[in-house]
C-alpha cells in the first residue's frame, strides 16, 4: 500500500475539482429547476412531476448501493474509481441533454419520456459521481490535505452553482431567443460538452494512493454488516438526507417566491437603485457592439432579481468555504458543521417573516445564509471520508466506495424527497403554472417552502451531530493509527 500522506499538487486538486464542476452543472440544474422545467416548460402537472421526481430519485438512490459494491470490486491499471469517471463521461452528457429536451408527445407520452430520461440520468449520475466521490477518500489519507482537497472541490461546486442559479434562466432565454424549451436544450448542449471535457481532465490528473491490502477479502454481506454497525456512518447518512431535502426544497421553490410573492415593482426599484440595470444596459450595449445582437439580458425584474439573489448567496458561500478548512483544522469538522448549519437554518426561517416589499432584507439574509452554509459545504464530504477511515480503523478492512455509495444514496433520497415535496406542495396549495397571479393559499405555501419547512429540516440535521462521535480528538487518533499501519506495510522490518 502506498503512503497516503503525500502532499497533493495544485494541479491535482484543480483537476479533481473540475469533475465536480462538470457534474454540478447537471446536478444543480436538477436541484433548482427540475420541478420548474416539468411544470412550466414541459407542461406536466405539478402532482405528476412530484411522483416522477420521487420515483426516479429513489430508484437512483438504491442503484448507488449496487454501484458502490461494483466500484469497490473494480480493478484496473488505472485504479478502482478513476476509470468510471472516464467511461461515463460521454453517456452522462448525452443523457443530460435528453432529460432537458421537450419532444412533442401527448400528455401520457410526456410523462413516460420524463420518467425514462430521469431514470437514466440518475443511474448515469450514480455510475459517475459515486466513484468520483469515493476517489477523494483514496487520493490522500492526510486529514489536512483532505480538507484542502474538499475546499478546492467545493469552490468548483460553487462556480457551477453560480452558473446555474444565477445565469441559467437568462441563458435559457438568450439561447432560446425567448423560447424556454429551445433554451433549455441549447444550454444543456453547452453544459454536456463542457462536462465531458472536464471529466476527462479529472481522469488524467488524479491518482489513487490508498488501496486495500492485497490479502484483504470481504464479501458483500460483510461490507453491509460493517455499515450497519458503523454509528458515525448512520448519522452522516441521515444528515446527508436532511441536508439535501433542504437544498432541493428551498432551491426549487425560490423561483416561485420571486415570481409570485415578492413585489415586482419593488424588485425593479431595488435593481435600479443598486445600479444593476445600468450595468446590464452597458453589458447589452457591449454585446451589441461586438455583433452579438441576440445575446440580450432578459428585461423582467423577477428573473434578474432571482439571478442576483442567487449570485449573492453563492459568492458568500465561496467566502464561507475559505473559512472552512482553518476552522475545521482547529476545532474539528463535527463542531463547525453543527454550529454553522444551525446559523444557516435561522436565516432560512427569516424569509417567512419578510413582507413583499422587504427586498433589501431578503438579499441581506441570503448573503448571511450563503456564508454560514458555505462553511459547512466541504465538511460533509470530508466527514464521509473520515467515516471510511473510521470503518478501516474499527474493522481492519477498507471499503471506500460502499461508504460513499451509502452517502450518495442519502443525497439522492434527499434530493428526490425534497424535489418531490416541493412539487407536491405546489399541487397541495393549488399552484397554476404560468398564471398571472396565484391564490393567497398558494403564496402562503410558497413562503413556507422556502423558509419554515427547510429551516426546520436543517435544524434537525444540526441536532443529529450531537450523536456523531468523530470529533477533533478522534480524527487525530484515527489518522495516526492508519498512518502507522500503512508505514509498517510499506516498510516491513
């Protein structure tokens, strides 16, 4: 077994992070716009969209467990996990494009097409992202290097999130010349091409350094038994589910909050007062002068304000990520995660109490939420890698992919449940797609769905960590034990 404490180069950290940027161009689109795409672009009823998102996502979640078992038993000259990133790169791009296309079928045909393409997308996402995530657990065994790698990775995630949450709707309108269906297809074509290139770069620039001992033998039954007895794994699994329920629910509902709750006139005044409109006028003039006359920023205030709202949150998430590593190195991942997840939850709760005209407070709260949540972003995945180390420490067997597959199972369940809850709440509260106005009951449901409901779920996640025992002291104990073990293997007396 090679020594895992080698310092990682900047090139390897960036190369690894590009894989998450590629995957998140699709993942963030699913999390933020899938319900909107189904209801307002492909014209599938909200209740039906909820069922599609739930069934497809749960199916994909269970496939993650299978994929974890397969990945742990993959053996090639390139390693266990890197080859899957290469093999799935082109299929991922093609299926993502199909999932956001709108063929002209009847009502039943649309439902069938949406369900099939979503099924395929969650399967290929699992086959790609599970090995990608597990790769972070075998690139290095050094806790500080692992924290650093996570920080690089999640800056890339934030870049993808910025593109999707701040620029996707304008890009859809620009590239579709006002036609949202054509715009989604054209935008996803661009994302697919970028994604394939970035996945290949990840494959070429990374290296697997931690491998199981040659004489290690374990059955599927043994792997699953180890998981069931791993209390930190169980806690992080449920934490992952809760976090992604929140992200999918609030992320998917913000667009309705801006479109139907906040005052359009006040949004327009806010954009004018902060100079946003002047900036966009200059940008449009620049594009026109260089011949890109079709590339004009959309004029409606809710779209622009929604994009700016997301941009502000993401920029401050990136700032939060920069604080994540030094805080985790000093105080431990668990305690920092718990504190900052709770603070971000308090920010979410505040959205319910703002009036339709309190635009400035909405934006300030989003900035605070972005910073607090940003601190937690790299820590979840670094904690999962720690859980893989904990399992090896306890059981003297390493099964990295099955640990990560279980976490991505939780991610998929959370994403599916959160997305389905969002679409289901729209149906419950009487949402009518593309209506000029919604009822008071619908607007109440939208407000609750971006604030109270996700905020309480985040608080539940923070509370779970009181039972997670891998604190700073245990992190150092495990790291020292495994390093000594690997040194003995590599340097036998």
